[in-house]
């Protein structure tokens, strides 16, 4: 037997609806409060130059980043390919060298 509440036949759904309505009303009250909206508006009005400068700095950084990605795409693609090829050649040479040493030392 499981202990699962039956939300359809109880007042739990009504209580949850009342709680949701209360929370929604409290959020609306906080957002509509005179003090917070006035402070926010005043801050934006007083500091609009800094906000605008931050916006342009962010856009500039994004453009520089995109140009760097575009310029370095070849390096990003070719470096791993060349590194894997060089590592494969070095590993092959190492194993052939060891094979040759083992073969000649045993007199095969």
C-alpha cells in the first residue's frame, strides 16, 4: 500500500490555488511599490552614460572575439591535425626502433 495523497478529493488543490494567488499578489505588490520603482528609475536616469558605455564595451569585446575566432580558425583546425600526425610518426618510429633493437639483440 502506497502513501500517495489524493489531491482530487481533498482541499489540497484549493489550498494550493490560494497560496499561488497570494504569492502572485505579493510579487505584484513588491513590483508596484513606489520606492523600488522610483529608485530604479532614478538610478537609470543618473547612470545612463555608464550603462551605455558598458553596452558599447560589451559589443566591442564581442566583435573583437568574433574577429579573433575568424582569424584563428585555421590554427584551431590545423594544429590538432598536425600534432596528431607528428605524434603518430614519432610513435611509429619509436616502436620500429624498439622492434629493431629487440630483434637484433636476440639474433633473429
